[in-house]
């Protein structure tokens, strides 16, 4: 199972649309995961239409229309992997232990908010992933997103992809 991980797209505030390379990844992925800060419902509509499956939550920049359609925390089991998606996880200091305590029945936590890519494993095995942003790099050298696969009940081949 091929995954595409996105967060902090901020369309149309930071970009008019997702980059063409990201749309290509949407077409390839079995599941698109979006960790919030959409800004406008039009991108949600487009991803729902073009994705085979979308797992997503709302972020702090998302208004009532998005919050009415998306949960604050999305939870799903994909190929035996228990996945949670949330926008904010608080400060980076202590994040692994704090999220492991908050998500004891989760194998992988995808989050956003900072626009800073993150890949770590907490004590106990919780994998934390932040794909950065494909449209707003902030203080990062590149805009980013992640891809991964699930095979045999295990998350594999997690890759941070750079744009531009």
C-alpha cells in the first residue's frame, strides 16, 4: 500500500494549488494522508475527488467549513498499521514521549503545524512523522512531503521528498 503524507498546504493562501509533482503522487498513492491547515475547502474537494482514499484532519488555520467535514484527530487502520493524524503536537521538546502517552493504541502518528519535517520513533515504538509543507517552506531550505509504504503490517520506505 502506497501512502502520500501531506500537511500545511495553505491553498490558496500560500500557493494557488499543489505543485504538479504532488498531484502526480496523489494519482499514484493508495492513500493520501493530510495533517491539516488546508485553509480552503476547495482543496479538500479536489483531493477527495482525485484520491483513492483520503485520511485527514483539520488544522488551526481551518475554518468552520473544514471543521464540519474533518475530525480534529483522524484514526484508521491501514494494512494492520494503526495510524492517527493530528495537526498540532505541541513543542518539539518531549514530543516523542508526550505523543506516545497520548496515543497508546497507535503505531504511526502523522502531524503538521511546524512546516518542519520530522521522523522519529518514541520509546515503545510510536513512529512520528511530519511531512513539512509542499507549498510553504518557511525557514526550511525546501518545500517537502513524504511517501511511505505499508507491507506486511509494517510501515516501510518512509522518504522525505523535496520540491523545487
